């Protein structure tokens, strides 16, 4: 069910929404606003989704310069990860 409502936009926001329509990205200003609300809804739902959160974290880390990446060598990678997990568990158990 659609409900008609009035929304007040700043001049800048209205101009931007109209540009999106003119560029053919949206069929109307109404659709720009609907899409914005849908994106906010998805972000809110993703905040509760650990997999989506992990994907966001991976994207964030991929944007780091290569020299800030954690080096993990092929054959020892899993051993290093397991050791790191053990260290964190031990620290948690010791209240650190």
C-alpha cells in the first residue's frame, strides 16, 4: 500500500535528486527517495548480520596500503591464525 506524504528537501538535495533523474539513474525524484530509504533499511539489517559485517571489514582492510597488511605465509598461515586465536582466548580468560 502506498501512502502519499509530503517531504521537504533542501535546494541542494532537490537539485541532486533531479540530476539523478536527468542522468537516467532514476525515473523520478520519488524513486530516488525510495531507494535512499531502502539503502538505509539494508544497512540497518546488515548491522545485525555478522556475515555482512565481515564483508564490510574485509573491504575496509583491502583498502589499506599493502605495507599495512598482516603477512601470513602460505603453509604456516593456518598455524599462525590458530596461534593468534589461542593467544586471544588466553588473554580473555586472564582478564586482559
